[in-house]
């Protein structure tokens, strides 16, 4: 009986012992909509492979690379601010993990249209018109040679600018020449569009505007301005 | 010299089931052709118009970026098509096989090293087996459409075998499974051509 009690106490203590080692703050978030929700602009199979294979692999590799380190408790933006001190396995997978989560949120079913409010005003003031902004953003996407991303960024001066980055880099990283707070993005890796659009990246970018989630971008813009 | 868009040395479906016909068709008629067209347009704007690609690559750091990107895309794909053939694969023989065994211990160990270079290239790029200036072999990878002939290369050498690991090279059939594509590639490597390239470098 005594022995059984000892066992019970030991087993009961295991969860507390594990809890002492804090869980990573970095989670693999659910996709905010169904795989087919962005049809016909982004096809279901692309979404499924993109989220469940590519994005998940970046997350798993990132989680494995930082396991047991302080980075498990460090916010992503702070990790990016010092990314030059990290090995490629952390930089690439951290970028791949964070960029894709941002990208899913920048899209929604029945999205599209034009940004409103302060963001709409700022886009008009910076680029002349929403159409001009779209043109410059699309051009940055087409011109990115190889794999990468296009971003709408709020600079340190609070002004908007468009930038593209290679591979899984992003404008938070201290390895970037032009840094700032990204509020909108587009994945131009071939895996983002090849099943449906193949070599026609420009057609993918045209389709993308139909699913842009401007509510989300407006919210990020407001937050970025408050931070200044 | 006028630049020519090279013929594909076999039918689009010739490398099935390892490389599918649709991938070959889009890869050759769209991607490769676009590199050719854009290279021809870009090089016209420079003093090197008409020079062989190999010579252009030795000055590429001083030329406009489109020359590097599209010239690389033109040259790399041509070398890639020629490096493959239907009913090919197997193992190299002759002097190349000897050199591989000396450098890597065995053909299998060489393949493992090449597979690593191809799988670990993050983003778009190529894996290469090349011959260095001292005639020794080396395996490396390069980003985007760069190659070991370029004066920007961190592994300067003459490539004799190249594997395209841009997602467009395998996504329709293999999607995110790049390692499966790399495994399939070994079934279509045209070792006769690779050996001939190697021996012509030795004879220089």
C-alpha cells in the first residue's frame, strides 16, 4: 500500500515537473478559413499543401531548432531584430513560419476591394492612387527573381513603402537594408502558385487582389502608427 | 555570333515517369524560352553582345543583373537538358568514375553529397558537379540562376552535371517533396555526356 502511494505521488508530480519547463510561446495557428475558401483565385490543393506541408515544415523545423533555448520565450519580432546572430536554420525557418501566418491573415474569402480609412488615405498620399499602389506592388512581385515575398511596410518615419525580400526573409529582419513594420504581404515562391498558374506569376498576382483582407491590413496599419 | 535557343534533345514525355511531360513542356517552352528571350534583350545593351556565355560569366559581376539572371537561366537549362536522357541513369564509368571514387570514396557517397547540396539549397537554385581549375571534382549549389562559371561564384569551377531545384522543375509532380524529385533524377542522368564533358576538360 505504501509503495502504491509513493507511485501515485511520483506520477502525480510528473505534469508539474514538465510544466516547470515552460512551453514555447510559438504555436502553429490554424488556417483562418477552409482550404477551398479562396477558390477560384487560390486553389484548394495549393492551399492545403502550402499550409499543411510547407508552412507546417517551417514551423516544425523552427520549433526543433530553438528547442530548449531562450528563443522559445522570445517574441518573433524580437528574434527577427537580432536574426543576424542566428544560424541559417533558424533564420530561414523562423521567416517561413512567421511570413506564412501573416500571409494567411492578409487573405480572406470574399475579400478584395479597396482599403478604407487612414490606410486608404495613406496609400493615396504615398502612391498617388490605389491603382498605382497595386501596379507597383505587382511589379515588385514579378521582378523578385527566384523565391521571395513582396511587402507593404510602415517605415520608422511612419511612411508606407513597398519592398521585396528573398527566400523567407522579411522587413523585420536586421539583415534587411530597408526595415520596418510589414502590414501586407504576398508569397511569390513558385510553390504559392505553380499548381494553378505555372510560369504565369503575373496572373497569380492579379488574382490575389480578389482575396486581399483589407480589414486586417487596416488594423495592422493602425497598430504600426501607434507604435511610432 | 547570334544566340540560338537550343533544341530539346528528346520529346517532352521522354523522361517519364521520372520527369513528367507537362513539367518538361512548360519548363522548356516557357521558362527556358523566357530566359533566352530576356538574355538576348539584356546582352544587346552591353559591349559583350555576341560573346559566348562562358566568357560573359567571367565578367558577370560587372554586367547588368538581367544578364546574370537570364544568361544563367539560358546556360543552366541547356546543360540540364543535355545532362538527362531517356533510358539513362546507372553509374558513370571510365575516368570520371575513377575520379568520383577517389574524391568521394564511392559513387553512392558522391550521390549522397550531391543530394545534400540539392536538398539543402534554400529557395531557388541548382546543384552542381563541377571540375575545378586543378582538375579536381567538387559538389556545390548556387542560388537562383547563378552557376560555378560566374565570377561571383564561391565555388568557381566548370560544371559537368547540374540539377535544377527551382520549384518549377518539380512542383507539378512532386510538390513539396524535393527529395523524391532528386531521387528520380538519378534514373535519367546521361552519364555519357557528363563523362565526355569531364574528359574534354582534362584534355584541355
